[in-house]
């Protein structure tokens, strides 16, 4: 259990004071709460000079699932990559604060960058047709209707059709892949395309619940 001693509290206040200067959407008090939540999630003690690698992929996936109801492996791994800016396999305290700033309260432009990062599976700054197929393969679930026969209904073909339709709306230069500029322009034309390849931003209800719990809890709650 995370031990919130008087020294811990002072260190967390000092960390929050420094970090809040570089965070767009949290004030100093909220940043302090999120610093504390970071160490609660890690279940480690904060002390002077102590190094902490950060939150690993599995712990972060557990956080996304339990708090925001995310369950798709591809989406959770993508959100982890979006947070883990230095690609060292851990979410540092700085990455945690900055990532949550966008994840919880980001502007449309910030959300566009976040979603594109999630969907760009290999990090080459493009969303390819193959990446789209991978992202959407479990998104098109429907039971065959009475008009369908088992032989006629092919989910894979449905995904390919969806990819073709989405590509036609996003691939402005017709090169068979979607650049960030393509993605941004498409979302600006229709905000419904922001999460076109899967849900990678939290719904309003769990965000409200998380913020209420984290920003209103007292230090005594984590003793």
C-alpha cells in the first residue's frame, strides 16, 4: 500500500508545482492529485533521489480497463504508445501527466494527434491499408440477417469494404495510405472520423467519475 508520509506529501507538492507549469489542462492542485495517483498506481514510495522507471504496459492496460472500460488489446496498446513518448516501455511521471491532459481534456487538435498516434501501429507517420484492416477486423460484428445465408455473409469482406470507404474519405492524395495531414483534414470535415478505427478516447461518464474520485479524494484516502 502506498504510504503518504509528510515527506511524501512535500515531494509530491514540489513535483506538481514544477510539472503544472508545462501542462495545458490541469491546475496545480489537479496536477498534485495526478502525481499522487501515479505513485498509487505504481504502489511505490516516493522519496528524495529515488529513481522510478514508471508504469509498464500491463499495469497501464489494467488501469485503462478498470477505470475507462477499455478492453480491445490493440486500442490499449496504442494508447500506451501514445503516452510513452520516448518509447522506453514505461510511462514516466511526466508522460503520465501530459498524456492524461490530452486523454481526459484534450482539444480537438490534441485528440487528433492522439488518435493518429494510436492508429499508426508501426510509427512510420502513416496509417496504411494493412493497419486499417488490423484495427477494424473486430469492429464489424453483426449477426447474419434472414436475408443472408451463412455462405454469403463474410465479415472479412465487410471490413474491406469499410476500409475502402474510409480510405476514399481520408486519402486525399490517393497514395494508398493516410498521412497525419490527411487524417487531420478528414476529421476537421467530419468529427465522426476522429475514432474511425476504434475507440481510443474515454467516454464522458468514466472521465467524470475518475476526475471526481482523484480530484476530490484526500491524502488520508491512500494511507
